[in-house]
C-alpha cells in the first residue's frame, strides 16, 4: 500500500505508471546494480554500472506523455529516456546469464507484458554481484528475494515473476541444480519457509506462495 501525504492509498487506485515508478526508484537506490538495455536478438546489449549514482526525473507531463522519465547518472552525461506508459509490467527474472558463465542472474525487467520480459524489455536492472568467488552471495540474493516478495505482494497488478532453466550452450555441461538448491536455501533463510526449489518452475511457485499471490 502506497501513501500520499501520510494517508494510505490502496494500490489498486494507483496508476500502473506510478507503481512502476516507485519500484524503479527503489532499485536505483541500490548501489549493487547493473542497468541493461538492448536485445540479444538484435545482436548486442549495453550494461551500465551506476554504483548508486542513478536518479530518475519526476513526472513532467500528463496524458499520453505521463510516463516520460529521464534516468541520469550523477556527474556524467550518460542518460536514458524512458516511457513508463509503454512499460507497465515489472517482471522479476531469474535466468542463466552469459555474465556469470550461464549461472542464474537476478533481474527486474520493465516491459510491455510478461511474455516479452526475456526478449523485448525496455529496461533491465540486475544484481551486479550475486556471486562471491564461485558461491552464491546469500546477502545479495536475499536482498533481491526480499524486494521481489515485497513488490509482488504489494503490487500484484504490475509485478510478475519469471524463471528459466535454459537452454544452455553446448560447452556448458554443469547443471543448474546446485544453483537452484542454493537459491532455495536463501528463500528458506529469508522467509523461514519450508521449500524445495530444484528448478525454475518450483522457484516461481515458491515465491508466489511466500508472497501470498496466486500465479
């Protein structure tokens, strides 16, 4: 539930643009953050490491332009133009990433619908350091899971969950089973939950259950 001048406002009464705006601002306040733009299907993506210096402009227009925002990096000229009106879904995505040798990444993707979260998203936000050496960083992943559950529970109209097991490139022979088990341990620690996570489907089901939301 959001608040306006100290008065609780039911989330259902808050426009999707404002819900996504609030979720995005919370993510940008995290220094352990990577911003992602572009699509692999087009041959390349761009990543920015704001290190806590990213800010989002305030709403400046009404009507068809109500979703326009500028994402700026303090002290630099780098910036992104966003239209949150065209990105009404905030989808939490856990999927193999080339950045980590095809181990899971922990992301939020702003997109038009859940199906486009993996292919045609407008902006991706990712935990920058989900691993310490070869091991999952429980601190970073628990922080991600906590944010996922809070947003899925409080903003079910705009927040979704996606998890993917593969496909993996042929040289990658390792199984994701150990990674899913480690993620399951983080879920159990953070939420004192009795869960068995062994793949993408069981992760999604467990997180919806913890959030108290029907998939």
